[in-house]
C-alpha cells in the first residue's frame, strides 16, 4: 500500500479545516499510512497534537505566513517542498493542487472544493480582478488536465467541467461536503415557543445577508425568535449585519451541541453569483441535516434544490420579494411543526452527506493508485 500525503491550505484548528479536512484524515488514518501537511495561523494546540499522535498521523504543520499574493506563493512553494514524490497526493483545494502540480508526484488528486476563479470574480470588481480571474482559470485548466483524478462536491458541476476543460466525465468522482453522522446525531426538534436560530461558520461576501435579514424580520413578526451567531475562529466580521442576540466564537467540536439546541439554520448564498454556485455545497447544511434540523438554502447552490425537493425538507429560496419571503417563512414554520422533519433531514444526510461514505470512496480512489 503506497504512502498517502494529504495537503490542506486550511488550518485544522478552524472552519472547514476542522470540520472537513481533519475529519477525513483521522478516518483515513485508520486504514492507511498518511502524512498531513497544513498551514496554521496559530501555534498548534497540545490537544490536536495528541490527537494526531494517537491516530498515527504524521502531521507537518507549517506557519501560515503573510496574506496577499506573495504570501500565497510562499505557501505553495513551502508546501511543495514537503511532498514526497513517490507518494499518492490528495490536494484539497486549488492552491494545494498547484503545490502538487509543480512537484510532479507519482499520482495526485485535485480535490476541487469550488470553481474558485469564478467565485472570486463574482465578488470582485475592477481591472485587477479580471487579470486575476484569467490567471486562476489558466491554473484550473492545468489542474484539470494534469491531475490523476478530480474530486468534485456536486453532480451539478460535472457537465460544466467537461465542457470547459475537455476532460472525460469518468475522471471525476463526486464526494459531497460531509458531516460525521456519529457526532452530528439526530435529536428531536425542540418546542417552538421560542424559535432558536443558529447562524454558524463564516459569512463571506458570497452570502445573501439582505435576504437572510428579510426572512428573520418576517419570522420575528410571527413568533418569538432568538438568534445566535456561532462564528468559527478567524471568521469575517460580516456577522455584524445580523440582528443577533448572542455571539460566540467556538471550536468546531462544539457545533453538534449548539445545533441540537437550535431549531434551524441559514446557508443562503447570493443567487447572482453565477456558474460558480454549481460547485458549492456548504458544510453547515450537511451538519444541520445530519442533526435533524431544517435549513434555508438558495436554489442555485449545487445539488441542494434537487435533494430538498426529493426529501421534502428545508426551504429553498429564489426571489427576495415580500411574497416569496412570506412563503419561505410559512414553509419553515410548517417544517418545525412536523414531527417527521427531523427524520427526513437525517435520512437525506445519511444518504448524501455521510463522512463514512465519503471516506469509503476516497479509499477506493487511493487503492486504484497502489
């Protein structure tokens, strides 16, 4: 069995690094010898170091360094220098994949978490942003052409990649954003005398906070609500635009408990972001569903609309006019009053967002390269 090297630009102590990369690696380490290389903004905690040691993961935490173009280039070079060329390399995200590309390892996997160039262009303006977009698209073309396999997190993006990069559809494997269903356990929805809303994770410019606030205002007219913002460490300050009651900055391991105490969540991205939305599947959505909680999502986000329609759970947003907002709130209140909602949410998560299923698919890919 060939050695595996897992690359992550995301810190394992915050955000998706903690919720996704770390969760995958610890599961993979139960089966394969693995080296994990990540960038950390703060000194790695003793607790995390002990977890890695107990799991027999060879962890190489690198200092994140400076922000900006030169900081990013430095990270690519430093990560690349740590890669063992005779190993299978799993590169999570575009910059990690570029680190693998320039190293020419035995076999390497581009774990594409989003159409990053298009996503960057959709929230940026100016001549500089157009130049950056062109450069990023060229890099994505190289990643698509020269990677051994590509992991995507939605079915919706596959046809776009085939048309854009001229690659065979069989080169791609869909492994959606996952939740550890053993940690995010299903619980019954609490009484709705007071509806507790949990806004978790980061709030980037891609999120539609205007529509989110409209829905919150309409909910407040109907029923008493309490809003908790649980931002990951390092989150942006966009949460300040939300009329929250409590603000917490918590490690990811606290999220199952917070979701269990809540009634619903929000993951509404701006529907005007364009084609990049085909490649998106928010982590928080998988975690809420696994916990048996409905959530608001936007209609163009990955495969969610198809899933939600099939399982009759969650609320899918499109327009932001008063009539639409009223309908969204009606649907959510109906779901919170339905004793079957928690079971339906859980079934969707188990069928489509299970961490164990995702790891099984990954191990099958790795075994193809042994």
